[in-house]
């Protein structure tokens, strides 16, 4: 099959690349928990399921958050980025969940 130069320049599917990376990790003896497409291959921990059930009973769960309501999440994300990648971001202007 003939493939145009432009199409040939497009990198492979990110999912195929991740599948190959997972296989390399497994071949190296690493344990891989796949959280990519769809559901994971493991059941969620009971504590997580319990917290989700409890959250569904909270009327505050059922509303659209305004930007200000996401401040704790944006601040946590900014801290994570600082710890994990050594970058400083402003949670008010540079983080959007």
C-alpha cells in the first residue's frame, strides 16, 4: 500500500506506543497495572468504592463547580507539578482542571 509522505510523517498511535512500552516493561519483569483505555484489570479498593458511594449521597456532589470551587484541586495540582517535575505554576492562572 502506498502511503503519502505527509501521512508517513505522522507518528504512530499513542496507544500502540504505550502497548509496546508496557510489553517491554513486562518482558523486563516489571509489574504493570494498565489504567489506560477503559477499565483497569483490577477492581478498585473497597475504600475507594465506599468513598464514591458516600459521595453520591452528598447533595453538594450534584452541581457544576465554578472556577473558584476548584481552587483546592488547582493548588494540589500545582504542588504536584512542583514536586514531580520541578516546575512552578500559578494555580490561579496556569492550572485548569
